[in-house]
């Protein structure tokens, strides 16, 4: 997985959740679950992103144990950015 850390503020509004730009909200109870859970969510969204080739994937850490993985127009196709709101 190619990952780029992006140091930019996260908008107060949630990720776009329309049929064109789906998002996955994840909650983890242990650190051991995080890596596999995020990889699985990214894999699902890669398939969706590849259909249109219009955007990339943004992984946002909302707080410890909670993440959102979403297709995002501000991320170039074929790239994955990480952001932290916590």
C-alpha cells in the first residue's frame, strides 16, 4: 500500500457519503485490529475507485480507535493520503 502523510487540517464536515464517494467508518477496540481493518477497508475502496478513476482514498484518524476511510476528490487517483483529526 502506498501511503502519504498529509499534514493539512481536516474539514469539520464528514467525508462525502454519496454513492459516487462512499466512506467506511471504523471502530477498533484494540491496536491489533487497526492495521488489518484499515487494509481491508482500503482494499474495498480501491475496487470502487478503479471503476471511475476519478479520485483517491483519504484515511482519517478521528480519535484513538476510530477511523474513516473514504474516496476523496482532493486526493489524486491512485494515491492514499492519511490525515489526523485527533
